[in-house]
C-alpha cells in the first residue's frame, strides 16, 4: 500500500486532520514527509489510530496511551495498567448502576412527595455528602 496523505488518513480513520496534527505534536503518530503542504503517513498509521481510539474509548488519557507504544512505534501495553483501568471501570459501573437504580425508584415511587420517600432522601444525603461527586467530577 502506498503512503497516505493527511486527508486520506482522516477519511479512512474518521479522525479529523486537526486531531491528526495534534496527535503528531504529542508524539502519538509520526508523518514520514510531505507531498506539497500535506503530511504523508505510512499505511500502518491507520492501525495505530485504531489502537489510540480503543485506548480513548476505554478512558485512557493521551499521555497514558503514549506509554503503550515502544520508541519504534510498536504496541507495548502494560498489563498492570490495563488491570487498573478495568478496576476503575468496575467502580464507575457500580456508581452509575446505583444512580440508575435510584432514578428508576424515584420515577416510580408511590410516595406523595419525593421528599417523603426514604430511598430518595438517602440519595439526596449521599449527593450532599459527596458520595456521588467523584463520578460527576470525572464526567465533566
């Protein structure tokens, strides 16, 4: 396969050219030259971008993703880092599941007022005490 210019990489990967330039600045990808004013990339950049997308979808930062590549560009994924991220996702799932269950209860609660419902009042207390704030801070 021949080298790809930045517009072709953007089209094939679904990653905007501006993001590709940013990734290059961060050292996540590297161009191999230029054709006129357009950066050129080896075809292997598409697989690397797919790995970056997977890392982003899993919640890894770009700095963490950068650590997942050896200096020669080949993947070098730390299994302990993957396990830690899986544990973090498990915590998030538990927090979101509890929130979902509370919202469903509040939506169907037969109490005349939500403030008369012990379950809803517990949810309000948890929110006030910061028990739910760790998830909210990460969401924004």
